């Protein structure tokens, strides 16, 4: 039987009494099970919760997903530096209700696609040895609502999925833009005014210093991915090395692109919109609805940061080559309609400007794909689990071993599946077309 230190009978009773607004609650049954596959969540643990209870004498069933920290003090310290718990909890408890209130006030027909929230808690000052009690987020389980993981997700989402996602992102982005604009009487210094939701802690100089020991492993992973990507892999690797030497450190450029001064038009980005962080409803084989999850990496940046991240990690280069114009047009139409519905004086943002910003920020999506695709597309037996990333991140020996393990698994994955190399090599050629690399 699966158990968890914090998901106890007493805690569930407390949550149910609050949710149902009554003390007359008797728990009849509690079933817990792992809620995520190996490799899907490195910063926390997701638990599927099935509860049966008597509420005011009536039988009720509750199906939830709970997100809690790993029982790992070293990872917990990293989690706290990224403010991930506060971002996600603040999003569901404060920001999302405020966005929906704006939509209701304007009478707009906008449906933000996020999971229904049940309960949350956060403890600021807690000993890292007790980290598992540091936070908790409980959401409704989307499965009983008809949502499921995207079909054939690892082979790349098709155009129907993509248009549904970018349309929904356009509505979220546009609503966030208008909300912050009127909350602060303008859009100056949103990061300073909204540091929890808007700041990109992953690109913060303090975090960069902490991540510096990992850079050797990251770069080796890049080199391996490019050199193993196909017949011209060594040529692509030479071009990448030349860019790094003669122009700029690719990791620094990646982080710079997330700054709000890079592009004129900014929104609150989801921050992590890849196929594992979205669930779909289907009408036959065609997706009819989408729901976004995992709001722990939000940031105030160009919307093309989200778009490039999503497209490079969740679609194939072939789909992007054939449909990029239609995809960006679909997104722009959704964003523009949202701005018009919510703002009496909408900020102008043309399709031409969106295309220019996407070309500029596509490098962010490319870099994230290079880093993550070999892990994301690996077979289950080759995925590096969170339990294998063990030890103190400040210990150089621990980092060296982690880098070795990641590179070894990436090599195995790419050797097993040539299509991953195809996606990487074609993504590299997209960057050549956008003027980043030369051959």
C-alpha cells in the first residue's frame, strides 16, 4: 500500500471540512498512488488521491492530485531558491481568481484552461530535514473530467493539438497582460512589482552561479546531441562551437532572451508548456479541449518564450516547417481578440512584430530542446529518475557523477531512436535559417 508522510487521514479530514464547509465529515476510504511517471517531475512528488467520505450523512467520492516536496533536503534547498512552491500556490490561490474576475467584469467569453484548485499550504521557515512538510497543493483530478495525456505525445503533437494549445495560451497571455497593466497603471517594472509570479529565478545571477558546476555536463550533453544527430552531426557541432567561441555563451544568450527588455510586448508566461504539462479531452481522435498544469516557472517575458519552448519540445521540425505561419497567425488572432475583449485601449502588437519576436526568441526553445529532448523522449527504462539525482548539489563529486549519468543515458536514448537525432538536426537547421548559426 502506497503511503505518504503528509497525506494523512487527519490532513484529508481538514481539507474536506474546509472544502465542504462542515465539520460533519467522516472518512471511509483513502487510496493513494503515484501520480506521475518516472522522470516527469524532479522537483516534487505527485500523488493520486481517491477518497470516499460521508459528508452530512451523504456518501461522496473525491479524486484529487496532490503535489508535495520530495523527501530530499538537498533538492528542497534548490526548490526554495527557484520559488517554485510560492509561484504555483500563488497562481492558483490569488492570480487565477483575479484573472477570472477581470474576465467576468468585462463579460468576455474567455475560458482560461487551468486545473480546478482544491487546497494549498506553504511553510516559509522550515528545517530542510522536515522539507516534505514545506508545502502542499491539491487539485481536482482531471481524469474523471475526461482529460488524458496527449495521444502519441512523444512523436510530436499534430496541428489540431498545436492550434488548440496556442489559442489557449493566447487567451492566458492576453488576460495576464491586461490584468497587470491596470493593476499597476502601466507595465513598467512588473518584475519588481510582482516578484513571485513575474521574476525568472532560473535566470537570476545567483542561480547561474549555483548552476555553473553543471555547465560542463550540459555542454557535453549538447555536443553529444549534435554529433549524434545524423550524417552531418560533426559539421553542426563545429558550427555550434564556433558560435560559442566567437559570439556568445549559448546558455547566457538563452537566459538573456527571457528578460522583459528583449521584446517590447510582454505577458506572464506559463514557463514550462511542454506536452507533459498539458492534458486534453478528445472527440474521437480530435482534441476538443486542453488544460495546463504545473505553474511553477511563470515569468514576465515575451510570449514567444512560451511559444518557442512549446513548439521545439512538443512538435516536430517537419510540422513547424509546414505550418509555422498558420500557428503564429492562430496564436496572434487569439491574443488580439483577448486584448480587445478586456482592454478599452489595447496595446498594439502586430503579427509582423510577433513573427520578428519569435525568430529572435526561438533560440530559447532550441536550447531547451537540445537539453531536454534526449530525456523527454527516452524509453521508461532509460529515464533518469529523481532518486538517481541524489546527494548534495554543492559537492563537485556528486555533480560529476550526475553529469556522467545524464550523458550516458542520453547516448543510449539517441542510439535507440534515430528520430530524436532527426529532430535535433532539423532544429539546428531552423537556427541556421533564423541567422544564429552558419554552415
